[in-house]
C-alpha cells in the first residue's frame, strides 16, 4: 500500500508541475488541488454496529469534502496525501432496520474535474415497506424494483429457475433461482424485477417460500405456432404449442422453415427421453427468439410417432449457459470472426464445463497428445490451432443391434483466417474396437480462398459394416493428424474446424 501511495502521489505531482508553477503568486494555503483521487470507488457498511473504514485521498494541494448527512469522515479536509476514516450512523428507523441506502461522498479540488467520488452503501432490510405484487404486474415495473410476488403457482421448471403463473389471470414470468420447487407449488417469491437478454421480464429471486403443494394447475389454451414458425413473436411468456421433428433439444417444423424451436429445459422433462427421431407436439412457454431459434420452456410433449431411428444425437444447445457466460461467439455465422474461449484453460470452463462433457461421456482428442485445443462457441465447438489438430470422441453406445446399417451425420465448417484463406481441412470418422480401427470418409470442402463466405457444411457418412458395441470408440477428427511445421519443412499446419448437430441413425 505504501508503494502504491507513493507511485500515485508522485504521478499526480509530475503531471501537474506546470500548473502549479503558474500559480506562484497565490498563497499556498489558498490553493485547492487541480487533481484529486481516492483509493476506492465504493464502500459498503453493515446496517448496525458498522466499524469505520479507512481510505486514502491523493491530491497535489488542498481538498475539501461534501459528506452525506448519515456519513461522517475524519478529517473533513486536507492537503496532499491523507488517510481518511469513513463512518456511518445506524441504519435504523422506529426501532427496526431500515431499507438499504446509498449516497455519494465527494472529495473536491479547485475545479469540476478535480473531484473524487466514493459511493457509500449501507445494508438494510430491502423488503421493509415493499408491497405485494401479482405476476401480471411485474412486466410494468422498472428494473431493480424490489418485489414480493404472491398468488403464484409454479407451472414449469427450467435450468436456473422456473415459471410462475398468476392464479387468477394466468399471466406468467420467469424466476431466476436455484431454489428447489415442484410444479404445482404455490409460492411467495421475493426478489427484484429484471430483464433478460431476450428483453423478457423476470424476477431475480432472493428466496422462495412454498405455501402449498400439489395445487391443481389449469393451463391456458396454447397458441399453435406450427404454421407461423418463421413469423411468430411475443413480448411475454405466452403459452404456445408446436409440432415437428425432434432431435437433441430442437423441434424442426420443416426443412423449408427458417426458424426452429429450441427446448431449453429438456433435462427437466424425462418425457423427452427416447424421442429423438420422432414427430412430437411440444407445449410450453415462449422464452424469446434468439436469431433463428424460438426458445421454449416446455410443460408437455406428445409423441406423434417415429420418423427415423436415432441412436445418438447432440445439437449442443445445452452449451448455452457457458457460451453466454464466457462471451463465446458464432464464428461460422460471422465469417471467421468470433470469440472462442478454450475449454481446457479458461478457469470457469475448465472447472464446470469440462466435467460436464466428461459426465456426458465425451472425450477430447488432440495431436500432439500433450496439448489441448477445444473451444466453445454459441452453441457448438471449435477444434485445433496452428500446428495442433483436435477432435472429439463420442459417448459409448450400448443400444445398437448387431448388424444394424448406420449413418453418422454432422454439420461442420473449416476455419477461415484473416487473410481469407480457408484451412484445408478434411474430416474423418474413426470406429475403434480394440486394436481394429476403421476410417470412414474423408469429407472436405470446396470454399475458394478470397472469394467465398464461411458457412456450414452438412455431411452424411455411411458407417459401412461398422460394429458398434458399448466398448467401441467413435471419433470425429481431422484426417491430418500429428503434423506440424517441424514435420512439414517449416511450413505451419492449419487444421482448424467447427462441428455441430452430430447424429447417428439407422438407414435402410
């Protein structure tokens, strides 16, 4: 701290030497500083029995302070570098803790520019005097409004929260919460109104009180959006239904439709198990439109029959929370531009997402084997970097009958660099049983350097005579493997690529 004070103080003095030299005819005691800084931007105190906190004010001359009425400081003014003690009064009204409060402490020099602002926050009872709200009132409130929501029923569960609906009006809103609740619970929710990335109202929940269980829910009549999948929109969590082909967590109405439906709470509904490759009718709450994905928090699903036999599928939509939190981009959709955090070296991804891949049965492969080169996108994966090749090994499959004719399909794309050269990637599928390795493919691309725009390629590969058991390893990676500039006469190897929508199906 002493070192920091000295550096900052002398930096101020050095920067203002000329200004001070021009004021030689002014009495030193009358000079207010041309620059004032504080060692912190904010302080937070307990509601009661709060101890004073010390900060440091840095100036090149005299300074004074403007102090909120419930804040005291010592000293009130000073010159140069001064340690200042900041204290607050008890945040109590009529014998009880009052609402949290915030005010600004100002240390001033001689100009409007020479002001250091310190935000003073004092804890309190944020719910003191807060009125009760019904669900249908939430959307009209300003963000940050503290709310107590009553007469609410839990009508859908999602990862990271749940939907509550008004018992009288049927209006619905999402509650962001880690609390454990069940469909049919009547709850009182305390929190603050907020708005999500889809511009939908929600409640950031502090706590949930369950007042009744197993309350009968009468869902509203859903609006069928199947015929208007490309035009549907709403500004609230409307109750809707859609019919289409289900794969992973996506419902596709038709190959011609621009939009599809992304079920964002598949993990909460065991009814979806075994429905890959089926026509389904899914009903639930509209949760916004993200590019070409209509987000849906499902409450019901009806099986409409088998379209194709699917033994494995993953559309990687489950990556969404990690992609959003890490700022992952859409490099394919943005023609080679986008953030791609490394799953293995980015702290939060390494500690939470990597174990999730392992839990789902995935293994990442890389050459050299001592390196790691897997990156998250929104919502798909990127592999490889200069002189490093990478790929993915799928979870083991134990549900494929012996002799079944199989096809693996996926969407993929090569990387395009800033020079507009596309990496010369070819993708292969390896089926490994013990020491027996069968290579299928390769599939490549025909993008022209300097001319074409990056886009997805759909590839279907027939796994001719493949034997797949629980111990079989299925790996998707680049055909070039283990190559680098050291093995290529000093020329660097570029084998970067993306993958999405992996599926293994029965074919006739």
